[in-house]
């Protein structure tokens, strides 16, 4: 039987990703690993080599359920972030309409410089 504790954690090394996106990537990876382990155990059972250990199977399904729940909570929190992004987009649209192209270019240049200074 595959040991659930035998999976090496893999850190996401992509620079610039927010922590919640990194956690989502980790969760997706962990969920895929558990599903693969369950499928592998089921294939071995079908071939008749050995039965699935019911305790192991219960632990795997419980871990999978908890990971899926955490993933759902992270996605739900992201809904608020999308609303903020839409508000920012609307604000940019209003400001862009109220300024001539030269002034808008100056504002955009200043915002980009501030973003670089603050490491955004």
C-alpha cells in the first residue's frame, strides 16, 4: 500500500505569486497525489494482488476531504479579491476618461514607478 506520509513536499518556486496562490498550487498537487495513490491501490486490488487496507483508504479519503475543503475556503476568500480587482478596474476606467492622454500617461508612469519601488 502506498504510504500517505511518503510524499515529499514540493515548494512552489515561482517568484511573485501571492501566498494564497502558492497554497492553492500546493493543495492541487497534494490532492492529485492522493487521488493517484487511491487509483493505484484500486488497480492493484482489481488485479487481485492485494486488497485495499480499509484503514489506509479511510485516512486517504479523509485527507482528501480536508484538502478539498481548504482549497474551497481559499477560493471563496479569493472571491473578495476579484471584487476588489473589478473595483480597481472601474476606478481606472473613470480616471482614464477624466484625464487627457498626456496626463494619463504621467499618472500611469508614476504608478508604475511606485509599484516597482514597493515591489508589487
